[in-house]
């Protein structure tokens, strides 16, 4: 189910350094990777963290903080 050849810029297992830009309605931190939204639980706006991508959907992804 490809969206006109456009694939998310992240894959499950990727480890990336990001800055949390905002909080989602559920309280999860929101980071962007090349404009692609990644939700990161347990973070707050302004945090700079390394994350590991745990789930990738068509329009957004989920990740966890790694040490």
C-alpha cells in the first residue's frame, strides 16, 4: 500500500537523535524526522534525546528513548 512512492524516512529499529518539538494530545512528545512525525512517550518539549523507532505507520511513527 505505497503512497505514490513516498516512504517514511524512518524504519523500525532506526536509532536517531531528535529534539521534541511539542506534546501530543495524549501527552507523548512529538519529534519530526524530515517532516515526518514521530511520537515519543515519556518526553517533554525541548528534550534532545536518542530514540529507537518501534512502529512505523503511513503518516507517523512511534519510538522509545534509548540511553
